[in-house]
C-alpha cells in the first residue's frame, strides 16, 4: 500500500527532471534523492564540487517526502540509555548533533527561502503509562544535569494545556524541536542544489557501482552512466541490492500514516494547543501533529502486506486517533499512505566510508527528518577530507545485521512482542 500522501497532494510545484541518458562526468555521484543525498549535494555544491544525484523515482519519493514531518531532538532511545551504552562524552556529542541538525535545517530554510511551513514550537512526548512518566521525569532531569538542557514535564492533570486528550498520563516537552512539510523541504533542497549548479536525474536507478581506481568510479543506470571521483549511497530503507554491505546493515520497518480532512481551525488548534510535534511512549508508538491547513496527521506502525491488511491497519490507526482525540470521531480521513523507516542494529544512525571508497549515512530510526540534513553535511565534509572521523556515529566497518534475510519475519514477530510489552509494562 503506497497511496498519495497529504504532502504530495499539497506540494509546491516541482519541475520535471531529466532521465540520465548516455555518459556524463562529475566530481561526486550521489545515489538517492532524499534529505540525506540532497544535503550531501547541497553542501558539496556550496564548495563548488560538481555533483550528480541519481534518483530511482522522483525527489522525495522515499521516506523524505512521506514522513510525519516531525523534526526532533535526540534519538529513538533516551539520552540516558545512550550515555550508558556509549559513555557520557559520546552521548553528549550525539545530543549536540541532534540540536545542531535542527539549527542547520532552520538556516537552510531561511537562506534558500524554502516554503515548507517550518514551525519551531517544540515536541511533546506523551506518557502511555504512569510508569512511563516517571521515566520521562528521569530523562528530563538527566538532560538538565548532564547538558544543561531545559525541558519540562507536564503532569496528567495539566495535560489539557497541551492536548485535547485525557488518554495519556502526562508528557515531556522540549521547545527546540520543530515540524515542517517534509516534501516541500525536500523539493526546496533539490532546487537549491540545482541553483548551485548540481544536476538531479529522476527515474534513473543506479544499477551498478564499479570502482575503477581510488579516484575513479562508474555508476551505471539502465540508460546511462556517470563517471566520477567519489560516490555516496544514500538510499536508507529503500535499498535495491546495489551494495551488499550497506543493504545488510539496514532493516526497513513500515510505518503508516493518515491525514484528516481540513478541520475547523478552532477545533484543530485545540487538539495540539501549541502546534508542537507529538508522539507517545508506546513501543508501537503513535505520532501526530497539525498541518498548516488544519488537518490532523496521525501515524503508527504497521506492515501492509495485502489490501485487506491495509484496510484493517488503517481502520485500527483511525480508531487509535479517535481514542486519543475523541473530538475527531466524525472527522473524515482524506489521505492514507505508508513508507519505510530504516533501522540499524544499534538503532542509531551510521555515517562513514567503506574500504571500497563508498560513502554512506543511514538508519535514522524515525528521527531522520532532523538528522539526515546534518549527516549529509558531515558526509560532504568527509568527501572534502575535512570531516571529523571520530564522531560517535562513524561506523566505517559495517557489520551485517544477524539473520538479516529473515528481517521481515523478525519485524513481524517483534511487533507482537512490543504489543505485549506495551500491554504489561
Ligand atoms: C511513514 C514515515 C514517517 C516518518 N516520520 C518521521 C518523522 O516524523 N520524523 C523523523 O525524524 N523521521 C521520520 N521518518 C523517517 C525519515 O523520513 C527518514 O529518516 C528520512 O527521510 C531519511 O532520508 P534519506 O534521504 O536517508 O532516505 P529516503 O528519503 O528514503 O531517500 C532514499 C532515496 O533513494 C532512492 N533510491 C533507492 N535506491 C536507489 C537506486 N538504486 N538508485 C537511485 N535512487 C535510489 C529512493 O527512491 C529514495 O528516494 C518517517 C519515515 C516514514 C517512512
């Protein structure tokens, strides 16, 4: 199931881009026209490095044009948990990167004048169980003590000041996260790449990468080829078997989203009062936000194997939305779509360069709307030999995820397990 998203239906005008035909040369060839690949191209073009982006479908056709548009601080795991795993210093650097990523996006939007409804009103993480609020309180305290980062806890009895919902048991709120129209940001970034001299080919799937010498690489498509000095692969969860090592280091997990019809503005404003990004602490989480045209966008997890499956999943998602926001019981759902979220084994994004010279960045685990633009910039710096290879997300040796070929089954089983954990925890 892959129908039209509300973002596609409300997108800014996009130019028709050419299909690669014949042989072309450039400095760097970039595979993947999402946030990551376009950010690499953008930052290289700023330094007058000639780039070509090859996109299998259209710009933003992968996750970048179909996500929830929640531009969030942090990672899928809490910073407390990351500090335990990687040490305080590494976790501090990782947290700072997540803040920097949103600043970078804000700057690009301003400098390139990208109309994408960017609103920096923060993020609300709602507690699904009373015990989850205790966890959120510990996280809030940790963020303050370790990083002097200010955030707040909203107790259950005050939650009405944030949400028109009594479903949750309180919430954690930060003021630094944002929301945007993800496809319009992506299209704006693509335009900025082209304005700076980069070339983007659409409907031009890379089918083979051949490293000829350390500074010559050939990337083939069905109708042509690019001869370049460097190559980067930025396909995240939308892998096509192009690079075995990268493919086996990422697991795609499907997520489904719906958008209501435009609601009466006063009703819509009540739902999420400060127009923040929002999600909850369930392992099979819900995420939700308002749009600029007063719709509710509501997402969750779900693999849509068949049409019947899809109907049931979207019915359940709608039920979930009405459980959280009972005032939406009569709201018509106008758009339903799905997409693939990329996870690494460690559930943090990876950036680096493999021994064969291929650069990469992927595996944002549902937090890529923010982080992908920054990692794209850092890849560009790596390509210019100006990068800091000691960054805690650098994994130049990629280990395959155990039992990767079984991942679809494993993800299905994990979802039942997570449902069970949500029930008992
Ligand atoms: C439904 C959904 C909701 C999400 N919500 C959020 C959210 O609210 N907040 C958040 O932070 N993150 C969210 N995410 C995750 C976020 O969208 C991604 O982390 C981010 O878009 C990744 O960007 P990317 O450029 O790395 O990958 P993508 O945007 O997926 O781009 C990869 C591109 O590579 C192309 N490609 C693949 N193979 C080839 C090939 N062989 N040749 C040429 N091109 C190729 C694909 O067509 C695709 O366009 C969500 C994801 C989904 C699917």
